[in-house]
């Protein structure tokens, strides 16, 4: 019997989340102090958002360890993640998300047949069921052999009507066309791929100067077609100040 494949989770946490900073109108001391704290360390119902995102990954015992990639000299991560088992902090953050994930893969030196599962620090609403669905889907491809599979990602079918903007008419923005949504999905995380393939995809993107905003797009650029695993609305990315209020209400309602 073959040993189960190694599965490492990576949480890029080197950004500052400027869009999530409190608005300028919020002049009280609490808002001012929050504005200098990277968003992944903002509190959600009493816990740092990063801690909640990492805890969501620890729900599945198949994940050997969770590696949180931070900026060199980050003073917040040790306290935010204190006491969590199977969690390592790695100071290898880069200028972009792709750089951070690439640096982490290089530092870990995982074998090609290991699995790398990447999750946003700003998605604390991941459920155990969706995480398990993604892992099951990826491991079940070609009998779980990473050499014969392309991995997958959590995503949501697009429900809203989508408009594209006319690039030549910016003020005010004007509609150029309505985009058919029948086959559109909105990417979420986690995204899970064989470590060797993901490393090659990110290396190629950097070498060619290709801008990739998630791991799946790097894989797609090499001609791979990752599987889509249905996500949920609760697994949204906290981006704007009001997103924190929404997630806190969600946490309070399900406490």
C-alpha cells in the first residue's frame, strides 16, 4: 500500500490590505490604530482574521502542516498564531502574492509529488466540508497520483449579471457589453496543486513577466485545466471595511 501523499497548506500573509483600512472619516483612536495594522491581523469576534483562516485549514487532518508566509520582521504573526499546532511561520514574503507562494515553495523544497494547498489569509469563512471536498477531488484524480493530475480550486458560479467596461470611456464608466455568465465562475481559495507543477507554473510566470492573481491562473498559462469545486458565499474574501462587519455578524450568528 502506498503512503498517503504529503499535503502542505500555504497561507500568503505578507500583504497590508490597504483597501480594508478604515475610511478617512473614521477619526477615533480605534480606527486610527487599526489602520496601521495589516488586515490579516485585524480582530474578528476577538480573534485575528489570520488565526481564523489558519484554524479553518487545521480542521482536516490530512494537511500535514500549515505554513504562514509573512514579511521579514513581521511583529504580529507570532502572537496571532500562538499555541496553534502544525503551524509554522516563514519570513519569505515577496512583492506579490505569486512571489510569496513561489518563495515559500522554494524554501520548503517539497518533492514534486507532494501537494501544495494555498489559502487566502482574508478568507476566514472556509468550512470543513468545502475543504474536504477540494482535497477529495484532487486526491481522487488519477488515483491521487500528482504526476497524473492538475489539481483544483474552490469557486462559485457567477449569479449576477456581469458587465464589461468600455476602456475608452472612463468618466463616468460606461458599459461596453454584457458578458454571458453561463460558464463563469468566481475563483476562491483554497487552491490545491502538485507542488512540482505549481512551482514550474509560477517560475514560468515570473520568467515571462506574466501577471497571475492566483495559482490557478499560473497553471492555466501552462495549458492545464484545474477542477472547479463549488464553494460558498461565506467563503468570501474580506476586502473592504464593511466586510469585517458582515463576517463578524456571521460568526456571532453561528457561535
